[in-house]
C-alpha cells in the first residue's frame, strides 16, 4: 500500500508543465465522460428522453438515433466514452512513467486528435445531413476541440 501511495503522491505533487497540460486534457476528458454518459444511456434506452434547447434546430433524439450515430456496430456514445477513458489513462500513464512519456504522449495526441477529427466530421454531418443539432454532441465537440489547446502546448514544450 505504501508504494501505491507514494506513486499517487508523486503524480499529485508533480508541478511540471507537461503534467499540468496532461491534467488539463484529463479534466476535459472527464467532462466528456459525463456528457457522453448521458448520450450513451439514452442510446441504450435507460434514459428515455434528454432535454433539448428550445427551437426547431435542436433534436437530440433524431441525432442520437440516426444511422450515422452507429460506428463499428455500436452507438457512437459508447465509443466516445472509450476515447475519453483512453485519454485519461494515457494522460496519467505519461505522467507516471517518465521514461516512456514521449511514446505515451504521442498515443495521447493520437486519441485527442482522433476525437477532434470525429467531432468535426459529426458537426458537419449534423448540419448538412441531419439538419438538426444535439446540444450534448455540440458540447462534446467543444470539449474535444478545447483539448487541442493543452495538447499543442504539451508538444511545443516537448519540442
């Protein structure tokens, strides 16, 4: 138990810039987990209806039940959850394992970039194909795009 505590203490007390950027990325991923947990529970049928913003353009049900909301045979909400969990795992692992941090940061960057690219593609799909918007999906896209800021700083710092 003592060894685990010292690892956690080390991570918690690390004041380096790379760790700060990884924490920012992990915090955004945690927000994404909350957001896409709601979408996933809706897509699974546990939540029957999610509140929408007023206006004709918002239709969370239509967006999240469309055939475009399925990737690899699964609802896209669950796949997004996996991406956010991987982001948090890689951010923590890169902080913990300093000798492998470059490789882990590259993997972290790949996941974050993949999520941002997926968000951009889905935003285009909502506006051009579905012609409806999901506020939860928009929030997820904002989270994914926001993660690019600390990721860029992390890679600039690594030089």
